[in-house]
C-alpha cells in the first residue's frame, strides 16, 4: 500500500479496536457499581464513548505522528482539524511540501487525462478542489514564517521559495490543463452556469493568462526562471528586514535616556531588553519595530537619542552590507519590468493595476494627486502650529525654527497636549487591549450576530496566541462558523506591522457540499504590558486592532461555494474596504462609552476627555496623509520607471523633489524596508489601495449614519451580504452598488481627512 493508504487503514483499525473496547466495558458494567458519584446525573455512555474514542485516537495518532511527519498525517482527530502545533517541527516542512506538490500534480493529471469533454464540473470545479494537502501545508508554513519565523524555519523558507514558485509555474503550464480551462471559458456564455460559476471560470482563466499560460514553451521557461528568482529575492528582502528589526537596538541607560517616556513605554523597552537578553543593570532598549520606536520618537525628551533612533529606524534594510535590501529591490524592479513586458504591458504598474478596480496607473495617479496638494497645505498649517509652539515655549532659543524628521512627532504631541489639552498618557488607561478586544467582538455581535468563545484549552503555536470559536445562531441553535486566532504582541522572529491571514478558507466545493469552517488569524505588534500589568493601547493602536479584525471578519463571514472566490480573495483595491470600514465603529460614542473604560476603576471614559479626543483626531492628519501619499506616489513612479541604470536612492530623492515633498518629513516607508512592495508582489504598484478603499469606506459608513443608528440592522444585513460574505463572487464595483445603492462618492473621504474645503 501507499503511505497514505497505510495511514488511513491504521487509523481505521485503531478506531475499531477502541470502539470494541469501550463497548465491551459499557456492555458488561457490573450492576452493583454506582455511576452516580457525588450526586451527579447518570453518565451519558454515548458521550463517554465519543469522548474516550476521540481522546484515545488523538493520543495514538500523536504517537504515530511523532514517528513520521505530522504535516502529512490525518488531522481529523484534532478539534476543527486545527494544525497540531505542539507536534510540528520546522524540519517537517520541506519534505511535506515536496510530497504535497507531487500529490497536487496527481490531481491535475486526473483532470487532464480525462477522456470526457471539458465541462465546468470536471475541469473548473475539480481544479478548484485540487491540492488540498498542499493548500493546508503551505498556509500553515506561510503563517508560521510570518508569526513565529525562528531561524530554523527561515532556513526552510529560503530553501523552498524557488521550488514553491516553480511548482506554481508548472501548474499554470501543466500540459493540456489550460486548453481544457480555455475550452470551458470559450463556451461560458452558452453554458447554463450560475453567476458564481461564471465568475469562477473567468477568474481562473485570468489567473492562468496572467501567469503566462498563453506563452510559447520558450517564453514559459524564461518566465518560470524569472518568477522563481523573484520568490527568492522577496523572501530574502523580508528576512533581512526581520533581522534588522530583531537584532538592532538602541540601548537606554539611566533616567536621562528615559526622560519623557510614559510608564508603558518604559516597561515595553525594559521587556524588550529582557527578551533579547541584553546585559547590564536596568538597561532598556528601543527596537526598530514601529510599535516601540514611534512612541519613543513621540515622547522622548532626549533629542540626540531621538535622532539616533530615527536614523536607525529609517535605515532598516541598509544597516548591514550583508543585508543590503537596496540591491535586492533594484533586481526585483528589473525582473518585474521584464515580467510586465512579456505580458505586453509597457510597465509593471500597468500590469499590476490591469486586474484592479482602478484599471490603470493613470487613475491611481489621479486619485493620489487629488489628495496630495490639499494634504501638503494641511501639513503647512500643522507646521505653523508646531513652529509657533516652539517659539512660545522658548525651546528653539531663536526665531528660526528647524523641525527635523525626528522632531515632528515629539512636537506634534506637545501641540496636541497644549492646543487640545490631550495627553496620550491620559487616554491610554481607557484603552486596555482586553477591553478593546471585547469591543471588536461586541460590534461583530451587534452587526452580524457573531459571538466569540475563548478556548484556552486549544494550544496554538505560541503562548501569546488566543483561540476562539466563532458562534452564530442558526435555526435557533448555536453553530460554530469559524475559528479565530488572535496574536497581538510584538516579539522576536515575528514580522513587524499588522496583518490577517487564513489557515483554511471557507467554501463548499467538496463531496458533501458542506461549508468548510474557516480558520482565520489576526496578527498585531502591540507592546505587551509588564508582569501583571495590562497592555494599554493608544487610540491609533485601537484603530489597527479594529482594522485587522475587519479583515478577519471578511474571512470568517465568507459564504461562497468555491475556494478561489472565498473571503479576501478579491481585487487588491477592494480588499481594504472591509477592514477600513470596520475602523469607523471605534469612533462611535456608543462604542467608546461602553468599552473605553479605565483599566483600574472600570469607569467609562469621561465625556469631556472623549470630546477632546475626538476634536484632536484630525490634528496631524496632514502629516499622516503626506507620509502615506508620498509612499504611494513613489511606489507608482518606481514601477513605471525604466529599471535600466536605476539608482533607487537617487530616484527616491529626485521624485520627492519633483513632488514638492515638504521638509522635515519623509515617506512612511523608504524603499529598503518597503515590505508592501518588495517582500511579495501583492501590493507592488498597489500601495494606493488604502486610499482607494478609504473612498469606499467613508461613503459606505455614511449609509449607517444616514439612518441615525451605527448598528442599523437593514444596512448591516446588506453590508454582510454584499461586502463581507460575497468574497469574489461579484464584481467589486457592483458589490458596492448593491450595498450602497449607487457608485461611491469621494467627498466623504475628503471630509473625513479634513481636506474637503481645500479641494
């Protein structure tokens, strides 16, 4: 027998033996023995049999798995078929992925060697089901590399980057496969396909075309080498960045170095030193993680240290010659330009935006430039406020004020405190992580009827990670509709930033046509509170929490038939709509008055403090918008430029000069650490998508405000049906129209940013 067959036979025999053993014990139970100990009800022997069977099968399966490769084993003995994280070793992945890729080819062979005429069911739907083991293993691998990428796993990640890319190329060029898909595609209009089936045919066909399926054999070989090199380069780029953020620190010694830092920032810096085993009594460190360096730049009174921290942070990816991300980015841009031209596009920006709502880079530039000018004007007004404060405070010592990039956040916080009477240290006690997590869950319940049950007994890949059952009432009974993992804290070997991903997507394309329960994860990088202390968030941190949970809901609420169309598998400039839309509920008074409570007294945030907080929200919006928009404009420009003789550092300087970049501020992400662009291809020439989605989310939330109820049931029902649950079954523009009743308007976004009057 094959290994797979042997494994399933072994499991079946074990199951049968255990069932016989339990049935024997129950059948011959002595009559004189009481099964009512301590006054409990009679034992439910059916439940006992089920529980013992499951437990014993799991124990025996684990014993078998430890002797083989758990990644290739049957996970049905684990609750919800969650990955057995406690048994997984980095060394398991390479052989498991190789085996899974071979099995995927077996599935494709079955499609292509069919003597039947290509149909939706025997070709398209079957292709959508292919590669179950590879999908399960690669999703787990990707998540662990991002969330817990220990050195052993990084080595496997780099080793497997090219083989996985090669496998993808081989799938899209598999003999006879595209011809069968093309045959179904060419007859799609004459077929009796449902709208969802028609969408699947068109999306899969486009996937193949954009992967080079129409190239001749020589071009396919060339394209394969190109994409395999890209996979290795983007992996190396991310690993270099992770190394800088994990290894490079700024030590703080004594009160002079800590001056101005709030208690929670001090505790986070001290904990970072402990985690990195930094020697020295009472030494703290500032890491290059945004979650720690930004608060340091905001509050530190030591200007020299602020400058050091800023220079280190903005030079990530360039700090060590052995980790030169500029050289990697240059090569990536060269390969992308070649990739685009092979597809017949003049630039990579044209290729990347062809399959988006925007459609082309000109529409992208039009949106960005509409915001760029007003944002610079807003920034100019903010700079005047900062300069006036400095002069009045006597800090500069003269009438000439020179605000450097490492000064902006510090003085902006001072102005916030002075002009708006708002101190972040006053706000944070009302935004503990625990209470904000409760807030995102309660909002999901009020909008969509979801409740979240913590399962501390389910072991994840790290002690910090919490696992929840997501429950919904279906026909009056509780039903688990998703599993949610929440990984909230910054730590070594975890990528920076915040993101959502899935271990398993929802769909019904299986033999029983049953909906697969999705397993969704949110990752954040909040600074964990000290021993016995809560984790306190800034308001901006809380926005990130809501944002990522919006992505999570997009995966958890998915209600589609086919895996390719599930959850967040939508166009790139639509995927940020569910996440950014969910942010709006944090700013609603009914949510804040309920959940923004002091971590010690449980008192709700005072009305007067809440009013000051909301009033100050638009302050520094010019800075934030310029920072972001400059990055998006440079992204588009880089991917429209010729890569021949490209000097990225010089290009960055000249492009910012052309744009009229204000002094004292830089792009949010400089090229050497711009992971959106260079750690993968999803956001390359597409960093604009956040602003594009902001047009949609601002207008979309107005649909609730127009009813006078931010939890209006009718609007929430449409939101769920057309935005959160429809996946890629609908054209995104049509999905928005079905929800909103019309096309989006840009004015709500401009008003939200305080830019309306200047347009």
